């Protein structure tokens, strides 16, 4: 009997060998699955909406059009933003179970935008925690050893309750697919519905050795895959880490750029368009770059084999590029917001140093800097292959600040863009808004705001709108003298981490980065009269009413220049419903 996974990486196996290997993987899964645990912040309604996202519609383009769904009898119905019917579909066994538990979800409009962001987390034992390679928005990757073969194991969650106490491993069944079950894909861009048993096999594409499709027990037709467990080749590291640490010389960078270009062309040739081209998704193995993470792709062929081996998810959403509402800041193809372009931002990082790359993406450059770059490249940008060949040095601009390096993991994690897109594209269709109509809608209570007071013991609950105060000293700019002053700027408090407020600053500059961190124990800004009276009464600037404790400053007392302070008053915002005019 085979005791090691010696056939796992083999491209060609006979039927008996594949059966033995499948049996080995099944035994490993019985041992591995019970170790997985999660907490989810999503609800049954969120699960129901997400299940519609996995639906295969008769017309794929409706995946980008629907805004509401309804469940009536054995059918689901999707509607556009005007609640006009688009299409019917047969509900799945998974949806039936949710509807049986929640009959109030039947015969009502459920908005696509009602799905909540997932803020859950994995609950793992020390053994698995020590094996984590990386963790993203929907997936986590571990290092595992199968016999003598070291491989990566990727757990990709499609249903929010998977591996929680509400949906454990004992409620799952699975289907194991092997790379040796399929041939190499060589075409597909102009082919629809041929259903060839082929998968991507290429030097510059991470190889999936096996992919386990997870289904709920009772899904007899295996029509709704709820997650993947993928065993794939283990690489040496990712491009982001190598570039950030400045470990790659020019020739290595050019080799990577060519490899990515070849890899993406191969994927497009076989009908797969990658929509999450961030640096973490480019791995290195023996100096060869490999493209990974196929959770966000536009797949052109509809081949079942791509889904079976973990290269594309089920659903019309992944057959219509405009229905892909997720992405990573700085690296998303703008089709995810309704436009096109910026699909090769990773190229900046290969031809520039780390700080220059971020600066070119997020800060306007002046004419002198543009000339420097043109001098280095000296080539027609439209011919990318020649650009790579003729680059003679790594571009490095002077006076570039670390402020533009978005190293905060929150800012480069893939995220949902659906609510953002819907809010940005709302408009008044008839174009007739009277002054009274504007004021009427402004005063409607579609959002609830709640005032809170920050303090050194404040416990974070949800993102807040906060105001920062910054004390500018006397200064001379272009021959003009400016007096000292305090300016105020509104920001978003994203979270509290290690005793620090972590703030997102949208109007950043070299001196004021996109992520600002302020210690909770730092004094807070208040009016001069209040701080003066407090100082006169107590002899210091420490405020304590038995509940709130904080130090207070302003420009007349104790406030340092060129330093950020927060006002203690902050506001939380909760959107209830979004209406059209």
C-alpha cells in the first residue's frame, strides 16, 4: 500500500495510481479538516446573497446587472436596480436549507448590497498557526509535508459559515481532483463551452497538484461548491518581499517582468484573465516567477475542468468581467469599477526601487522627474517587450519619502468594491432635481450617526470619522512668510492596534502619509478656553470625570508643532438604506 504521496506532482498516472492517490488524500483530509476552525461576522442573509453570486445564469451578463433577488417556491429571481425582473433560476439545495431555517427571506426583495463585510478570523491550534505561509481576505495557506514532498495547502472559503461551529467538517463531503486527471490547456480565448478536460500547465503558473471541492452533505448534484482545499507547489517566496528588501538586481527584475508577461499571455490564450495582479500573487521558485491566486479571474471558456482544479470559481459572475467587484488597492484592473486600465501597476515595482514605485502610483511627479524617467527608458512605451529589454538601470527618484509605501497590510488586502461601485454610480435618471427636492433628500434619515468620545481607554467597535489637528510653525514658502497656525483635517479611524489609533488619510503628502498612527495616550486637542480653565483649576491639563481620562492640549498650552493630535469628539456612521431620488 502506498504510504507516501509520491505520485502527487506527476502529470501522468494510470487509473489505479490515481485511485490510490485519491485514497491517500481522502485519509489526510479526515485528519486535517477537524483542525480547521473559524469565526464569521456574516449572517444567514449574507450567505444567501453570496450563494446567488455563485449562480450560473442563462445569460452571463446579468451577473453585473442584478441588484435584488427574491425566492419564490422552487425558483430564485434576480432584478435590476429598478426592481425589473432579469432572470429566473432553480434554487439549490444549499439555498433551500437556508430558506427552511429563515422563511422570512421568502417572497421579499433582498438587496445585493446588503451583504456585510467579513471581519471574522481563523481559530487554529499552535501546530497549524506555526505552518501559516500567508493569509488573505478569503484564503489561508499552510505548509504541509506529504511524504517527502513539501507543498502548500490553500484553504479558500466561499461560504462564510464554513468551518465555524454552525457548519463543521462533519457536514461536508468532497470531491478530489488530480492534475493527472487532465491534459494541458493550449487554447480557449475564442472557445466557449467546449468543456475540454484541460487545465493551465505552464512554467510561469503555479501548479495545482490536487484540488478538493467541498460540498454540503445533501448536495447530490454537486451544484454549489462551498470551498477549495488546494495542494500546490511550494515556492521560495513572493515578489513583494524580495522587492521591498531590495534583493533583486536589474537582470533578475527583467527576467521576472518577461516571465510575468509570458505567463499572463498564456493565461489569456487559454481564456483566463487575472484580475488581482498584486505583488504577493507573484511567487519565485528557483529564480522563476510563477503567477498564483485565481480567486478573482474572468474566465472565458466555461470549462468545468478549470473549476475542478481551482483555477476559476463557479458562477456567471466569473464569466463577466464587469461583475468582478473585488480587488486590491493599487493593483486592480479598473473594469472592477466600470472602466479599464491600470492592470500592469506591478511593472512599476520591477523597474523602480521600492519607494519610487509607490510614489509614482500615488503622487504627481514634476516635469524634471518625468525627464529623468524618459532618459532612463529611452524607448516607445507601447512596445512592452522592448521596454523590458532596453531598461538600463533601476529608476530611483530623489527626495522620495517612505510615506507613500503602503506597507499597512489592510491597504493591500483584496476587498469588496460592490458597495463602493453602487454608491459611485448612483444618479438621478430624469435629471430633474428642484432645490426643494435636494433639501428634502438631504434631511431624510438614511444614515444614523453616533457621537463618541475618544480617550486613552477607548475600545474600538467600528470605523469612525475623526478630526486631526496639526500645529504648523512660522515658515517661509517661496519668499512669503506665514504665521504659525493649526489646521484641521478629517480622517477615518480604521482600527486600534498595539495601543495606537490607525488612521486612513486620503489627502496625504510627503509630510502626511496615507496611514497615520497616533498613540492612545497622546493628548487630545480641545479649545483654548477649555484647556486654559482646566489648567487654572487643576494645575495641569489632565481631564478626568470618573469615566473619561485624557490629557488635553491646544496651540496655547503644551501642543508640539509638526505633530498630529486628535479631537476627542468622533462619529460613527451606519448606513441603513440607500435610496434613489
